[in-house]
């Protein structure tokens, strides 16, 4: 079996940033409008008044200070609360494919590879803008890659599940070089109207190039092993799908956007993730003290701090469990890869790190990496 490595990473960041003050102001105006429009139902007890957000609430609940979005004016419009995206013709590159190509080209450049050397493209993300043809095949064509391409969705764990899939394809000889790309345009499925959700997500796209270890140079990271786990839960859910139009009955429109029971997710997911990482290390004959870096999913600062403490058995030192969600917010499956992309410096040859994602499903993916 061919051993594999991550030889290059890329990151596309949208041109628009929204800080908490801007987002809270838009949310407050939207709440005032909604409460006024539903005043009669609220007074009669048929509806509950919506609560306004605050900057202090957002930071305390999440550790998020800002986020990037694919389009800003629509998100901050109290009467819209979603991005403006011009409709593209079928002969134009789709929005998701466009950002994929940008991130992929950076990953290829960092690895010193040309697009034509890639023979597998996996687009792994939480939400895809269409059912078919696969966005990955569109990206494959736009790049000039060969071989095969397909889309993959395991919510916030899509990137790590895609990474194992790509590594397995190379190890088994089905591909020579594979791109795993995560175009997380989360502002399209976020509910900016509700206080408990409006601040959570941001947009970004990451790319990782996977190659045989024999082709990797200094600075690459060998993929030593991977672990995947899923357990069904309804505590993080989005019911948007092609069967919605066939359903008899009326859905709450909020069901067709992201929703979660945040406290329950915190209680259930944190121990599952800690246990998986510790067991993964034990299976490889390693102690937690051998880990020099934890690149964790960037969903919530409290979750990351608790998981890092549980794995390391102590408070992490500066830089051991880097955080990027203060700047990017939750970018779903791209979050842990952004942390890896931005914070892999300072390690020496032979140092070990764990790339780990977790989210809806529940799904957990952990990848043990060694600096070359």
C-alpha cells in the first residue's frame, strides 16, 4: 500500500468581512421588524417575541468576532438576511466551482504541481449548490485535471472524510494525486434571523493536495493514519432537499436552514471527540504528550478549549490548539483545514499533529500527521 502525504494547501477567503457590531445591528433591526409585524399573534400567545442579539452575547456564546461572506449587503439587509448572488448561466462557472478553483490553484502552487498532474478531485462540503452534475466534475474540467471526480457530504467532517477517501484512493493505486476541496458557502444556509444562530457561520474554501509519500518533499505532512466515526443525531439538522416539494403538509421555513440544539451538542460531542482522538493515538502506540499541534474543527471556542484540555490532560500552551474562528467564524468542514493552513509553521521534522473535525451526523474524523 502506498503511503501518502499532504503536500500543499490552499485557502480562498471572500472579499467581504462582517464584524459583530454590524451583524448585531442588522439582527436588531430585523427582530424589531418581525415583532412589529407579528404583534397581534405575540399578544394572543400564538407566537413568541424574538430576542435581539448583542456583541457580548455573540463573543460569550462562541468566541467569534467577525466572519467573511461571499456577499455582504444582502446579509446586513434586515429585510433580506441572505447574500445577493446573481444568477449564472449554465455555460458559466458556478459559484462553488469558482472558489474551488481558486483554493486548488494555491494548493497546487505550494506543492509545485500543475493541474494536469491531478487525477482525482473530491469536493467535500456541507452544502452543494446543486444535485448534479457534480461540482467536483465541473472543477476537474475547469482545472484541466484528469481521472475522476465526485462530491461528498458529511457536514462539518466532510474535509477529513474526504481526506481519508483520497488517501485510500492513492494507497490502492486508483489515483496518483488528489485534491480535496471544501467550498463552504455557509451564509447560504445560515439563519440570520434567529438570535441563537445568526452569528455562527462564515464563508471560505480550502483545498488539500494528497500525493504518494515518495513524491513529497520537506515541509509536507505524512498521513500516518485516519479514523472516522458516525452516530445518528437530530441535534444538528437541515431539512432542505429535493423531496420538500412533494411533501404533504406545511413545514416551518426555519427547518430548511441550519438549526441545532447547541447545549446538547456541546454535552454529547465533546466527550466523543476527545475519546476518539485519545483512542486513535493509543491505537498507534502514542501518548498525548507526543502531539505537538491540534488542528480542531472551529465551531465554538468553548468546545475547542475543552477538547484540547481533555486530550492533552492540561491547558494547551500558546499555539498548540490554534483558533481561527475568532476571525472566520464556523466555516463548517473548512475550519480545521484553515487552522492547519494558517498554523502549521514552527514544527520540526518528525513532529506529530492531529487534524480533527466534528459536526452534524454526528460525524467525527481524525487524521494523524507527521511533519517531513
